[in-house]
């Protein structure tokens, strides 16, 4: 690991374009705040930005607790936190877990609709994202009056955001009721069950996933993208937000965002077990930005575009790491980000990771997966220790995933 501090700069510079294809990215004129889940109540950076985008102190933000298992309790906690950071927050009682409130009436109640229309921001709580679509979309697929009001806010320049389940519903396609990650890879994607329609605030085929690094969800996102023909997506880590506003994605909070590009990847869309070759991954650290129109990644200003750049194709490339590295639990908490940072700063050109299932009831326990992460055309990175610890921005590493057979038992007492 690097232990020295590099010189920081005060202005962000454009330092290289990602290969992700992109046009417009939202269906409204407002902003999106896509939070990866487990947002701490003391994450001042995210909460204050939420309030600021909704107009600032004293402006109204409505909490929608439809996804929550205990909606009233969860909504009241979110309202309290938003008020602590300056918002005039309130809630609407819409959700299938309200026992004494008719769901369809609540979603079309003029009083609830009036509350929503008076707001400048909407905050969807976490839980089960299928409950959000159940609550706000009518059985015939049309929009409820509440959902129409939410779209009015968004089109008028307001902010729409959510955490966990509230993040999943942002894209046109979302995970609905997926099994564990390895089960998705073994059994494949089932439309209407594993995935379903989201609310589509984020357009142009962008796919969104949450709890991304903490729960090692990048393979399931790639599987969903491959099954649906989606070429671009991103996953947001816990206690972290992707702010999408004015054509840019900005990362704030605790961790980072992984950009996924399958435009040049190969693999059978419906193959089970899952296999894929040539997907591109980029890692955006906190403070980094991505421009949807140009595909440009702008690292956090503390990463000097010249001094802190790691370009494997450059004559001045002097990586810190030299030894081969392997990752026996590639789906572990933030292991992917660690592997990407290690590889872009390593004289080695590839690293191998594994994922396997030790559950007694696991389907096809003999099947595991190999993850080959490697450098290629356009691979680049930036490093700093100014944020505390080793912080990397990584552009365009490549990933192959293939199923492998594991001997049983995998291990035995010596």
C-alpha cells in the first residue's frame, strides 16, 4: 500500500473519457440522489446536499415510506433527520405495509397528492422496492395520482431521491425479488421475478443497483444487464450517494460508485450458469464526477491529474505494487474496489478472484465462479492519500467471468 502524501490541487480538471456510451440521463429537469443504502443519520455531506438541491433550508421534502417494513416508524425517523439538516420535512402514508390504510385509495388521495405537489423534493425509503411500484403504479400499469404528482415535481426541477430500494426504482429496469448473488449467476435472470419495471427517472437504458460494494453485487448487475441487452449501468455503495444533476454524476459520502459498460462484452444473454467476457469497469471515488454527454471522468480535485495519474501505457508509469494478487472472496465487502485500486497501481497486468458457496442448501454447490480482472486499452487511474488511506479513481479495467467446478469437499480438517 502507498504510504506517502501527494500534492493536492484546488481545481478539478478533465482528465480522460470513459468508454461508456451516453446521451441524456434523466427523464426530468430536476436532480436525482441515488443512495446505495444504509445511509447514516450523521452523514452530513449527503443530507445537506439533499436539502440544498430541494431548495435549501425551509423547503418541503416529502418522505414516501412505501418500501419499508415498518413504514410509519421508518418515515418518522427520516423526517426527523431531514429536519435536523434544515428541511421542512413531512411524510405521506402510502405503502402496502400500512395495515389500516387502503393502498389504492392512499395512492390517489387528493390530500396526499396535495402534500406531494407542495414539495420540492421526494425521498423514497429503503426496504422492498417491489412495494414502491406496487404502491404507486396502478394494476393496469398506469400512474397513480401520487406518482403523477411526483413526476410533476421532477419535471419542474425538483429533486427525487431514495436509499436502497429507493435507489433501485430509479432506472427503467430494476431488481424485483432476486435470490443471493451466486444463485443469480447459477440460475439466470427471470423477467417479472428477478427483474421488473422500475419507475424510470433515469433513462437511456441506464441500470442501477445498490449496496453495491458492501454486498458484492456487481456480478448480478452484469447478469441483469446482459439478459436485458442493457449496455450501461452503475452501482452505488452503502452510505454513499450518486448525485445526478445537469448532465453529471457526482459521488459524495463514504465510499464510491462502480460504472459498468457491456457494450463490447461477449456472452450468451440467457446462459446459466453466467459467463461474460470483456466487460469494462470504472471506479468513481468520493468527490469524483462523470459527464454523461462526453463520458469524461473528473477525479476529486485532491488528485492531481498529472502527478497522481497512473497510466499503464505511459512511459512514466511507476506502479507501487509489484507482487501478484488474488482474491479468494471477490464478493466480500469492498473487495472489488480494493482489487481495482491494487491492479491499476501494480506492475502485474491481471488478477484473479473467486466466488463460491458454502451454504448447506446452496443450489449446484459444485459450481463456483472465476473473475479475471485485467488491464487493457484505456485503463488508467489516479491515486491520493489526502482523503485518508489509499484512495483510487480507476477507469476502464476489464472483467471476464466464467463458471468453474469446485471439488467436494472444498476443504477438510488437516
